[in-house]
C-alpha cells in the first residue's frame, strides 16, 4: 500500500509536474499487488481512482476519539458541547484532544481555553495546527489562480452561519467575475460544501476564515449593503410583489447574525438600525419568531432617532408569536417617545396597535380608549385608511365586549371608507371581524359568507396570514356546530399556511386537538395538545399555553375515567 497523504500540492492539476505525477500514479495503479491511497482536500483525482468522501464523525465516534486521545474515563457535557461546535470535524477533534492531553488540562480549563481562543487552541506542541492545514489548501495553485478576491469570498462565506445561498451569487457579488466558477473550485478544494442550496463550510474553517474586523472587509461591507437594500423594500400585502419579500424565510439566520454583529461594532450607524427595524418587519410577516436583537433595541438611548421605530417593530414580532404582554410593553415605550417628539402619525399608529394588544389580553375598555384616541387623530389628519383601521379594531373590541350591533356598524363603516381597489387587505380584515360578529349573533350562514369572502380576497393575493385566520375561524365555527368533517377540512387548509414552530401552527394544532377530543379520539387529541403546548411554551405565549394545559387536563380526566380506562385500556397519570 502506497499512501500519498495531504496530496493537495502534488495532485493540483495546475501544479508543477502535475501531469507527470498523474502518469506515475496511473502506472502504479495498474499493478495488481499495489494499492494506492490518496488523501487530499482536492476532489479531482487521477483516472481510475475510486473517490470516497470522508464525512464528519458521528457524535458517538467523536466522543470516543476525543477520550481515547485525552486518556480519561471521566466524561463531561462540556466536551460534548465543544465537539458539537466543531461540527465533529475529525482533525479538529484530534488536535483538541491532543492539546488538552499534552497540557494536562481538566475540563474547566479546557472550557476556558476554548471560550477565549476558539480554534486558535487547536495547535499541538509538535506545531501541527488546524490553521496550517487550512492555509496549505489556500496555498495550492488551484486556489491561487482564482485571483485576489478568492480569500475575501471565503471570508464572507465564513461570516454567515448559513453560508451563501447559491441562487444569490449574482446579486450579492455583482463585481466578482467568474463567481460561479470560483465557488465551484472552493468545493473542489473541500473548503466549502453544498447543503440545502447553500454554499457553507464546517465550523472550524468558518472560525478560522471569518474576518476578524468585519468593518474592514470591503466585500463583506458590500454584501451587507446588498442585504440592507433588499430589506428596505416596503412590505405591503396589497402589492403584487408582496410574495417576493418572503426570501427572508430561508436567510433569516444570516441576516440576524449580520445585524447582531454590526449593531455591536457599528452601533452609531442609522443604516444598521433601519435595517434592524426592516428585518423585524420581515420576520413578523414571513417567519414569526423571537429575535436575539431584542436586548440591543431596548438598550438604545432614548434620544436615538430610530429607537421608537425599532421598538414598534419589535412589538410586532411579539404580536406574531402571541406574547401580547411584552408587545404592549414595547408599544408603550415607543408611544412615549413618539409623543415626546410630536409625531402625530406615529402616535396614531402606535395607539392602534396598543388597542389591539389590550384586546388580546382582555383589557377591552383600555383598548377602546386607545382606538378612539387614534381615530380622532386620523380624522384630524384626514387619513381614510387610518380611520378604517381604527374602526376595524373597534369592531373587534365591541364584539369581544358583546356590543354586537355597535361592532357590526363599525365594521361596515370601515368598509365604506375604503375604495374598491387598492385597499383589499383592509377590506379583507373587516370581513374577518364581520364573520365573528355574525357567529356571535347566531347568524351562522352570514358568518360563513363573510369568512369565505375574506378567503376569496386573500386567495387573489396569496395572503398567507389572512388565509390562515379565515380557515382557522371557519374550523372553529364548524367545530362548535359539531360539523367535524367541515372543521377538519378547514383546519387542514389553515395548517398549509403556517410555518413550523410558529404561533399560527400552535393555534392550528390546538384546534386539531379539540376536533379529536370532541370525537373521543383521545390519544390523538393528547398528542396534538402536547405539541401545541410545546410550541406556545417556546414562543412565550402564556395565555394560549394555559388553555392547552386545561385541554390536556380534560383529556387526561376522560382517559382516566372508568369508561375511558375500559375503552382504551389506559391508566394515565394526570399532567
């Protein structure tokens, strides 16, 4: 067996004497009694060689490798966490274990060294290091001939946790010629790999190559500008291009990391905080979830020009995940700042949102006061759309307060204020509330009519949010009517407009649990209710979580009743 180890240089097809070396390898491989084993980051191999990808290790194999080298029988979760951060990369794990063994580090010392130095710790006393292995690949002829932008491109890939979406190469790097070929070569050199449409790299390489000063990286700054420009497109559900703003769904982690870094190192830049507010708007509409940017927004000084806007958009994120108590807190902070700065338009918008937050947490009187104050401002400003929004909010509040006739009048007034074309989204919302008003009045056919009108309008524009709520409300209506097949049909439609682990999915799952519960399919009901509770707990939607727990209690009581125990053969412990 002849082993050509780390053969990046000698097998680089553009290297010195590469063809002669290929010919020698080809000749040797023809002998039946000779086996040639080649290890190399370069995936191009001589003809006739069988190419095998060496994967990263499994968790068990990584742990076993570490402790065999570290020479200890004592296991620690600290090590497991570090191995996971290394993406179970064999060389990195070998170096880590060797360094820890040579220096006689205990687990606490190892954790401190890793926290302070990250992959710089991966250097043994024999001067073997991860950095030298990576730099060896970067010194190959194949890499060097990619030109001066190659390393900068690698740094950009390394900066982003998800890597770079392969579909976005043209708009992210418009000034780089032959960009597709360069990224293909990165993969040939095993510096990057393709995963779910993204070009990314293993965590140890990412840690080594990521720019140490992001502000000084010309290409990263340009990439940041492209992301910020793309997010500055106003989200308007009435716009035919609304669906295109959904690109954030696949890149939210990248953008959040970009903002997290630059709000720290460039905190005085208005562009960064404008982009922060834009990002939260995109999350609200397309991927409802909490964001790590919350503490940074709250930490802005009160005189910062963009603090109220960021607080307002942060409140919308909390609204989208069902945490209306926190939503109200952020809106109240924004309102105080807008009042202080005398911005009537923003005061009215914030008052409207506060009225909705109060409605969501059953503070109806306070909600009405906020909506009426906002309505007065919109009337003074002569803004018809703003007045319609306030009237729709008031309709919801009156309906919740059982003032059904007043609620109905407010909803129709809102529709009358709006033009037939251009404000379909607001009209759609008014039909949603009319559906609920007529259901409360017991006029079921009218309720179904208005929900279906809302579905028809939302379908024309593919508004997932409104389609979800209309189908969700119809499912609940049919469930209360005992029309389980109809309820099941609409909850399936509602599920198709949800995103995994979001507030919407929690609602749809909870209704599904109720449908199974009412049909005595208790095991299925419990499974769905537990799933909904888990979603609400992750999102911090406290009142909805409590509702799920009450449903689970009812399910367990049924399962533990003598009849249920006999029927299902179960003896379940109460939650």
